[in-house]
C-alpha cells in the first residue's frame, strides 16, 4: 500500500501542479497563481490528507463560506 505522501504527489502530477519551492518542513506546489503546502515527513493525518486532496482537485478554495446578512 502506498503512503499518503506518495498518493498526494500522484494527485499533484495528475492535476498539473508544479513544485515551486522545497522548504525545510513543507513542499510548496503552484498552479495558476495558487499555492499548496504539502508537509514533509512520514505521518500525515487523515483530515490534513483529505483537505490537501480537495485543494489539489479544486474542490476546496480554502476560504470560509460567506455569512448571510439579515440586514435589509
């Protein structure tokens, strides 16, 4: 079974993300002005893994949803 980090790198390649910078604790990938931080290391928590995959696929924009205003 492949590690989560290798799965993330496969998704990055599949969706056209390019390595922008290799930091000390993270890889930084860039595509069309957007950047994603991918942690280095062996252990990536499940929640972080899912969020990174959603960002890679463009399903999550990383912003909080706008709140509705009840003002008239």
